[in-house]
């Protein structure tokens, strides 16, 4: 069995508050893993620690066998949605993705257009992102995450703002990504999203794993 992510006895405190309390988890490669829990349970802090955005106080996190914050600052070949996707409001969706794509210079115009169509957006639309609905911004955030074909996707509440049709479309998309061998970490308040999509599920409460099937 090949683990994409290993979380080993991780503790993270903010002053006296333990956001993560001796958490140990293993996430297998090529599957969708669900994380559930109430607001403030520790889900988002766990995701930020895995991404290297927050340094752990104790323990280790390994992605592809490399220790985050020691051997790697940020896990390579990984894309993330945590909280609301941030875009430049005075530019179109295509322009925003083009700015981001130019940083790595891995994909071309046709790839950006294709990924926008894949999430249900019109790449030729001149509409500024500042005038997008919440659902449209969420679709654009998902496009940003998948456009460079990363092997690991970490998504915190990716269905926020989507209507029922949008939720169905994104569920289909995530299942297609899994079929392509991607590993997905997904936090959602929607139990149906978790039951439809996830191969494994863990629940966090007050920074501790309370149950799961990993």
C-alpha cells in the first residue's frame, strides 16, 4: 500500500488552545479521503499543516515521503482550496487563470480554456470575477486547482455556493479525477458529498480523531 500523506503524532497549539492534539493519519494514494467535523474542529488547521502553511509544534507530516517544513516547505505537485478562492476582481476568469498559469508556464491557452469548460465556465466571457456569483467563483477556484494536473488536491468545502446542478457536476468531476489516479483530501459539511465521493472518512472534534475508517 502506497501512502500519499502520513500525519504522525501531530500537535498544533495556538497559545493554550490545542487545534490538533496528537493526530496520526495515513491517506492512501489515488483515493478520495473525507474529513468531517464541526467549525473549529481542526479540519482547516490540519489542511494548512499538510500544505506547510502552518508549522506543527510536535510530530511530522510526510507527503510522498518528504517531511513538510523540513525537507519541503510546500508539498510539490499539490494544489489547494482553503477558505474562499482569491482572485483579482477586475479581470475575467480566463485572465485570472492565465496570470496563475504563467507562473509555472506548464500549460497553454487551450488548456486553460478546456479546464474552464470542464467546470462549467465560459473561457471567452469578458465578465469580471468581481461580478461572479459565489458559485461561479467556486467553479473558478476548482479550475485553478486542477488546471496543471497535480497529483494531490486538498479542498476545504469545495461545494460552497454551488447549486444542486453544480454540486452534481463537481462530484462527477472529482470522481473522474480519482479515476485518473489523483489523491483528493476533501472537507465538507455535507454528509452526502462525503458518502458519494469518499473512499475513507475521518471525523475530527476538538483537534482529535474521534472516528474514521482509515
